[in-house]
C-alpha cells in the first residue's frame, strides 16, 4: 500500500495528544513504527531519560534563583555561588545549550522512533560499507503543554519576555554579589522581593495552561512534520540514488527541551560518515507558507550556514519555489536542529509561518486538524527532495573521482 500523508496525519491527530512518556506516546510509537515498516524500513525504538515537560525544568530554575535571593542575607557567599549556579543553568537552557537542569528529577522514559534504509552496490571511494551520502529526515512527534504565553495577543512578545527574564536573572546574581561585597541600599530589599515576585509570576503564567488544559492535540505541531519526513523518505527511495543511506528520526520530548534529538545525536554521531551526513528537520508545517529557517536563538544568535543551506538557498530563486518558499527566522524557543548546528553538521529546518512570521495555534488548544491548513506539506516535501538531490550529485561526483 502506498504511503498516504492524509491517513497518517488523521491517525496521529485522532489521539488526544502525544505527550512524552504518556500512554498516548506509546500509541503514537506503534502507529509510526507500522508506517515505517510498511515502507520496508528497519525500525528501532530507542529509550532515553527526560523531564516529562519543560514545566519541572522551569520550577527548578525559579526555585533555585528565588532560594538564593531569600537566603543571601544569612548564607553570604554560599548564596552567591548558589544563585549564580542557577542563573548559569537558566542561561544554558534558554539559549539552547545542554543544561544539567534537564537531568534533575523527576525523570521519565521517552523514545525516539528510527527507520533506516541502506542502499547497497555503490559506496564512497569504492567501499560499499561507506555511503556516498547519509540523509537524516527528522521531526518530533510529541506534543506541547498548552501555554497561556502563546495566546495570539501574547506570543509576539514571548521572545522579549524571555530575554527580559534572563536579564533579570543576571540582575538577581549581581544583587546578591553586590550585597556580599558590602554595597547596601534601602532599595535592595525592595528589588529583591520585586525580583522574587516577577520570577514566581512568570513561572505560574508559563505553566498554568498545562495544569488547566494539559497537552495540545498537535496536528500542526508536529504531526505535519512527521508525515513530511516519512513522505520525503518514500520519495527518495523511488529515485535512483545509489549509495544513499536514509534515516527517518522521529524524536520524543522535543517539547521538554529538545531532549530526544540531543539523545539521538549523542548516541549516533560517531557512526556517521564525516562530511557526508546532512539533516532535514520538519517542524510545524501547518497554517502558513513554507519557510527555510536561517536564524534562531534567544540571546545567542544561531545561524544556519552550511552546504545544505547554500544549496537550498539557490533553489529559492528558481521555479517552482521562487516566491513560494522564503527564508525565515524564529526566536520563540528553538528546533531539534539546534544541536546539529552547534556540532557543525549540515542541517536545514523547514517550517510554515503566516505573513507576520508566526506559527498559528502552536501550544494552544486550537492546534487541531480541523483548523489546520496543510497546503505547505507537499511543497516542503518537494523542496527537501530537490535540495537533497542536488547536494547528492556533488557528493556522487566526488565519490567517483576518488
């Protein structure tokens, strides 16, 4: 039976949600594994440890900083070191670097679903065990906690609020440091309790939606990306590309802090052909026109500049993609692909945005299939295929010359 994007999209969206380490994650894994096996993929399901959601991570960070502020008058330098330790953990987490706070309890077990196809009969430099090119097609299948901060009227200021929170966390660290160095003012207690009130309020606003409403259904974010990744793999298999190794990686716990993709990268990077591995990440392809992400980051700017991106950017000026696919930027949270950028592995992220650069309905109860425009899906698959074929041709020529 040929792969049907519509069928898989409906099947995933029939689940109430696909939250990490929940019963519905298990149901999603079963359905995704079946879809991959029907395409003759070798399927593995790999467990990893993660917070269930980002909610506990936020509580740890806020509790740590608030404790430092409260105890600074009595604990002195211990409170200074304690506060700066938590500020550092927060900076790492919200700038999408590994932060040990994601290892704190409670931990649960989530899973990555991986489907592999290996072409034989043609290898790199005459070695059939070395693929000419390895393509990783990635999408997260888990769904996000509902957040009040993603309301239509509030989401535009989300990035500003996050940057402000990080600045105030640095301010909290400086406050306890200056106090310990002997700088005192009648305003300091007011500043201390003002910071505490702000951090507690932000923690409540950022997590209240989860406690009230649970998880999103995740039709757009990110059932659309999952079906695009699998559809792209199916199309690649139909092309004559000897020596191409294809892998679909469907990650769990992306919404907990991009945990699944980092677990996958750490486990497998040593086995990939160096310089000939590329990644295409599909994330939230509903309710907008197709964008290729060039910049992300909270305070630290993350730039997508690599051979895969340069190949894709040349396609932006050609039919049928001219004016249809556009470069984009996203500074509200980040994508699974960020770990690959930091490890200098060529990676491209495709997403859909509206005319104002937003992803409508994400992290909201409205993220339902009934109100999701999926017109960008076939464009995303076509664009990914064209980009990969062009890049493969350069690798193939190089392999033949060796």
